[in-house]
C-alpha cells in the first residue's frame, strides 16, 4: 500500500549533511544505442573518456553490465587498453571465498566518503547487477 512506501522527506532528510552530499553529487550518465558487436569497445572508449574528464589519479569507475560473459569481455578489453589502471571483475558467479577476498580488497576503494588518493592506481570495477545489492 501507499502507506508502506519508503521515501525521503525533503525537509528532514534534506538537512542531513551526508545524505544531502549524496543527493546533490554529480552523477553524469549517458544513454547510447549501440550494436552488440560494438558494445565492448564502446564501453572501453567511454571509460577512457570518463577518466580524462574526471582525472585519472586515484579515480574509481564502475561499469555495470547485464551478463557475466559481457563483464568478462569488458574486463579483458580494458586490461589491454588501460595499462596503468587496475581492472577488477565482480559477478554473482564468484565463489564465496573469492568474493569475500575481493570485497575486502575493493571496499576501501569503493566506499562512499573516501578521500581520493592520487598515489593509488586508478580502478575500474566491471560488474554484473550483483553489485547493486551492496552499492552505496
């Protein structure tokens, strides 16, 4: 029912400093129609352009796709194209032990509120929708 709906109160929630920062943060997005054969190269080009736009030093970029095979292809393509960038894969098909290790390694580099450290290698996380469950 409508009474059970969850939402934000613009007055009380809008005053919370962390929530206000997240709500007002820049979230650039584009929607492009591409043929299946050009999807992986187009994603790689978009990641390169994003790094140029935001500055590469210490940056983290997430790529979320709908198929494990596509995520693997994107990771392989980015690893050959972006040599000075750490490219990690996160999918729902990871073994629980591997996933836990990956989360321990990646969480400090992905969590909200972190400070970008220019000395840290830039990161691209290529994931399937499984990342949405824990996304902050």
